[in-house]
C-alpha cells in the first residue's frame, strides 16, 4: 500500500487547475457588453460561476461533466444579466405570443440581431484566440471579476463602470433623510419629495410613499349637474402605439393635427407600455395612480371616469376599430375599466389593415362616421374609442410585411385632423380627448430592441395628449395651450369635471387660464407586471422582477 504525502496530494490538485478555457471568452464578451452599458451585470453570481469553473477536479470524467453542466448555467446567467424579458414575463405573455402571425414572429426575431455587435464579438473572438497563446487570459478575467465585486461592496463612490447593479444597491447613508414608507407622505405640490440619496432602499421607500399618496387622490364628481347646464358629448380617442419619440422619429411633429388642439399636454405619462393596463388606467382616471397589480382588483366607484359621467346623464358608448379579442382587451375595458356596454356595431365596415394576429383593423374614418350617424349629437353622452392602426406588426391585406409606420401615422393624423374639421362644421358640442396608450418603441435603446415594450421606458410612456372643444361660441384662438408639468390621467379627469356644466360652450368669453391652471400633477412612475421605471432626482431608474434599482441606460 502506498500512502500519498500531503505534498503529493497538493501537487495533484495543482495540476488539476485547468483554467476556464473557452469560458474566458464568455466573460470577456460580458465585460465588453458591460462597458458599453448593455448588461445588468450581477457581480456575485458571475463570480460564483467563475469559481465553479476554476475549482480543480482531478477526474477527467467529472471535469467533462462540469463542462456540460456549465452550458445551461452559463446561458441562463447570460440571459439573467441582459435586459431581456425574464421567464415570468415570457410565460405571462405566452398565450398572446402564440396568437402572433409567423411572419410577425420572424420579424421580431430578426430585430434582436445587431450585426455591429456580432462583428465586434467576432473580432474579440479572434483577438482572444491570438492573445491566449502568450497571455494568461484567466488572470485578467479573475482580476476583473474580483474588481467588479469590490465595486459592488464599496458602492457607487468608486464605481468606474456605468451599468452595474452595484451603483445603486448600497445601504442608505448615515443621517440621510428618507421619505417615510408609512404615515403622511411628504409632498412637494402633488408629488412626494425626493431628497434622500438615490439607492435601492430609498427609491423603494419613495415608491411606497408615491402609491400611498396616490391612493388618497381623486377628482370628486358632483352628485348632480349645476342648474342651467348645457349638453355636450365627451369623445375619448385612445390610440395604441404613439409617443413623442415616435412622432419625432417619423418627422411628423409639425403635422397640422397637433396645432388643431386647444390644449396639448407635453409631459404626460401613460404609466405603462401595454394596451390593456393603459386602457384601464385611462378609464379609472378619476382616482390617483395605482400599482399594476391593483389594476386587476375592483376600484372604488368614484374611480371610473365613464361611470361617473353616466351617473350625471352621459350614457356610455364603446367603439373599437378592431375586434378587441387579442389579450382579452374588450373584456378588460368592460370589466376592469367600467365601460359595461356592448361594442358598437362593426358590420360592413371597410378593412384598412390586418393586425399582427391577422384580425381586421377597420378604416378609422368609416368608424368615426358611423359614430356620427349613430350617436345623437344634441344629447349628453360619452364614448370610448380605441384605435389600433399604429401597432407593431400591422400589415396591409395581401402583404405579410409590416406596413411602414410613418405612412400609417400620416394617414391616421390626416384622418383625425379631417374629423375635427368635420366636427367643427357640424352642430355638435364635443369635448374630444386624444390619449395614446403607449409608444411604439420605433427607436430601440440599450435595454430593448425596436418594438419591444416589456420595460415601460420614458421614451415609450411619454405620450402626446390633446384636448379639443368643438362647438364653442368663443373658440380658442392661436397655438394650443401647453401643459408642461408632469401629468397623467388624473389631469384628464379634472378637465372633464371642470367642463361638466357645458357653460364654456355658450360663454361669450372662456377663461382658459382658469380651465387649465392648477391641474393635478403626477410623478413619472410606470409599471408593467415585472418592471417598474421611475424618475428619481431627474434621472430614470428601473427595477426588474423586484430586484435592485439601477439607472436606466441612456
């Protein structure tokens, strides 16, 4: 029998240090993407994975097994480090994705391929193969990984890399003032103050304070209309996939439609980047902003804008230019939005486009004409109209390729502008409110490719909102009145309440300053099921899947 000495045992383990091999290239790619701001890098998890790969194993068989086990771990960790939707989001959207046409799915897949990045990775791969002949790349990878973890522990004061989660996950500084998570919110006007240093704990506290404050806000509707009230109609036009960035990207900022409005909100936040939640938030505009989860819980009766109008003698009407079946949109509007009336007749309407699921999208001019011919113009009523022609993936009948967004937007703007002109020539009194659901994400960023809206980024939720009063005795003259304060749906509800008596339609002189001043302000907070984006101390921050807050890459 031969006994191994400690020195020989140590020597055998020393020889078993093989290095990560090709995994060095894996980490070099991550370092490059991190430096460019394309990763939400998790330092400790990546360090643990590197240690797992470095751990000496004397058995060749076990070493090969480790290499195979490392492949799914490495893939999953890489996905976890990106901004791509997580498994929860993919599973929650799975049934909807299954409804996409094959051509649209292929279009989405090709958008994820960044050929510049593919070329850069190829150059890095060749460089790694060349330099690894003379340089111990493992030493560099280990030192870089240790340094990133040191930054994670030390905090943002010494951080040199812009996109690491370490920048924000530190504990609050001693003696720093943090907004209280409970009790009376500390407000600056309508918005909770943001005096505490920007880190995960303080932003969480502020967000809790925001929701606590919003839960107490509402625009009270009167129990009855004032004596001598004048009848008028309320028409809310809810457009899918239109944000200021989309308008700028297509060069349509100077379209006549935008100068046709009396009031134009320039800093309006849609609070979400998906259609169903956006419609629910709009239809519950009479209460403060709720969390995404609470959208699917019953709200107080005073929150439902159209129900409030119905109680005052404004019967509800529901109109779509699509069938409303995808994502149960129609059901959500009726059940969660409080518009519990049947959908207006769509029979024999001409088809303009086919949706991403190949369902028909009807011509909006024809739909609006049917509204004018169906809904009485000399009575009080309120109509919710949702439009879908700008959604990603829409195409013309007989052509599977996604139709050009600019051409679709130009057509829609022309139609809406012509419709407002037609209304002005009629004898109707109408308060028209145009409110997009969210943007189209025409221009991608470091977190999301073009068309992806899993994260409600500011460029997607910053939408144009216009209000036009048709049939006034003293109509507004000149450029639209711009509302530049941070606003959301509560401001729309307040405008409706201020207009309920209809006196502005018959007044010899309308006090536009009284109508538009002091509207409720709302902090820019946007939320989907697995992502929250807030503006904290004038910078956007994002939290994914209840993780840490990190700066939104610019």
